[in-house]
C-alpha cells in the first residue's frame, strides 16, 4: 500500500504530460512492477527513487514504449504509449536518456547531436542552440569523438542529444551512473534548468536521493516493484525516517507513528 508524506496529493490530471495508471509490466510475461500510479506535469521535475531492482528502469522503459504493459495504461501528451512503436511516442515529444547513454563513441559530439535532430530546419536550429545553451561545456568539444570524452561530458552529450529534439517530456535514467559525486552535483541542477526554461516535464531516476530531491518538485519511492511512498520533495527531505523505511522495506505506518 502506498503511503504519502501528506494526507492527500492534489489531483492535476488535466495538466499532466505523463499519466500512468495501475501499471504492471515486466519481462517474458512476468511482472516486475505492479499497480504503479504516477504523473508528471509541465515544467515539473519528478524523481523516481528506490533501491536497485525496485522497478524504476522498467517504469521508464514502459513509459517510452520500449516495454509492453501487462496491465494498466500509460499516456504521454494525451496519447497512449504503445509497445513496439517508441518512435511514435518520440514524435509526440518524448525523449529518453537511457542508463547506458547509448552514444556513438566513434562519432564526434556534433555528429551525435545531429542524430537527435528531427522536424523542420528552423526547429532543428532552435533545438540545437537551446541544448548547447543549457550545456555550454559541450561547445568547445564539438569536433571531439564521444569515446574520448570524460564520463561527465558523455552524460552531458546524452542529455544534449535528447534536448535537440525540443522534447515536451524528458525521461532520464541514472544520470549519475559511474560519475564522481562532485560531477553529479554539477549535472543534476541542469535537470531543474531544463524544466524551468523549456517547460518540459522531467521524470528522473536517480540513486543520489538527497541531490535528486533538491532539484525535484515531487518524488515517488519504489520498492519491490510498487510505489511505497510519494510526496513533495520538501516533505520527503524532512522525513528521513520514511525514506529510510521505504528503502529498507520497513513498515511505513510504524515509522510514521
């Protein structure tokens, strides 16, 4: 049963860019996540937290149409996200930065960015400049091969490649994977800038819980494939007992009492 940091969560379904209802999904017909409900609004950063194996990546893959839902529904920008047609979800305005970054290491930064471009040339030019404005450290690296970049620079490139398409919804899986904490502290605020400056809704999976909550508006915590805790980032930062109980699999009601 999902606990909340407040007595009730306001319903904003009319403004949601992503709406997930009673979602169950998994692999080879076996559910990894069950009964997941979450939403993301325009200009909002939502953190999806939880221990390894909780089902966070599975939730993102199902949202972008890369994994089939077993039950429930996923709506992106008012349209169903259907398994087997992730390109259609992308055309609606969803961009997904995967855990492995999926860069082409033999191509230059500029060439990797061009792979993310779509639409009219005027829109491409605007998206290109907008991405580099948000990630200016990439400008002097345009002719460098992606395989020669540092881990932090590769993550910035993965983010920029997603941003050149001017997405309305951005999914980011483990932005900090393999990076030193000091680099993570510099990169995570970019997620906040993206939401503020572009109005995109951002759903981010992140292991650095406190850093994620500092840039997020709201958060959900997953454990064993279910949402066990949700609330505003501010509320969750103030309730360390609830966060610890959810990660350790404790009884939230007892921790909250």
